C-alpha cells in the first residue's frame, strides 16, 4: 500500500479534529457508529493530534473521558443494535466501544 501525503494548514487540521470529535461525542445518529469507531479514522486522528507539537496538551485533554461522552457512546451502540435488530457479542461491543471513545481511554 502506497502512502500519500498532503499538506494541511493548522486551521484545516483543527476543523477535521472538531468534525471527528463532533461525530463521536455530539452526533446521536446511530448511522455514524461506523465512523465513530473506525480504526482508520482513529489512526488519522492520532496523527493530527500529534501535529504541531501539542501532543502533551491533547494527552491531558483526553486523559479522562467525561461521563456524558461515555453515555453517548453506549447509547449510540444500543441504538445501532436496536435499529439493526442485531445484538453485538460482548467482545465485539467492547472493541467497538474502545475504538469509539478514542482518543479517550476506556
């Protein structure tokens, strides 16, 4: 797999970070679960958070997940299961939840 690179302005990176965090922790649509728990999107988010020398600041921001964000994650997974009429097994649910709450630690 070839790697491509692009140059983004700091404001562009910040906008993308905000979009990802909005999708994860503010948007309640069950259909966004695929994006909220995507390892690929989390990988891109990690790279963006590490840009511009602010890694330590971001690590502090994401050191503890707020209860409201945890509840949104759980609620969205439950809504997804209900809409799909398919309960995820516990191991899969925990993996989805772990990916979902990134960059927070579960």
